[in-house]
């Protein structure tokens, strides 16, 4: 039979597991957008960092300067991905932050 401290830790772990699963679901549904070139290129990623959309203003499409357009796309996707990573850290940290796990806390972080 488990002692009260072990039961408390087990409940905390179960809550943290449920909170992390909920945070993962929120991240999958979340959308993070970033732009480059003053908004002429935008990229949208999920909260998990999966690219779901790139929009390009036709005015920026110059066949003589494809390299600039490529750079703008890379910049927008990179910024959206960084923003998604920050969102992940915020949501997952909040999900794991409330549990007092004693010696196990260092194993999960």
C-alpha cells in the first residue's frame, strides 16, 4: 500500500500528464503567423511548428529578383517557427510547472 506522500505524488503526476495532453491539443489547434518585408510575405505555423500556409503579395513577385522573394519566405517561416517554439515553451511550462515532484522534478524538465 502506498504511503500518503506517494499518493500525493501520483496525483500530481496524473494531473501534470492531463495538463500536458491538454496543452498539446491546444498547440495543435493554435496558429502562429509572422510576416516579412513589411507584410508582403506571411507564414502561418501550428503551435507545434508545422507550416500550414505561406502567403505572398503578388506585388513582390519579381522574376528578376527571385532571391529576394526566397529570402522573405525564409524570414517569415523562421519567425513564425520561433514564435511557435516560444508558445510551446509557455504552454508546456505552464502544464508542468505546478507539480511538486520532489526528486523527480529534475527528470522532467
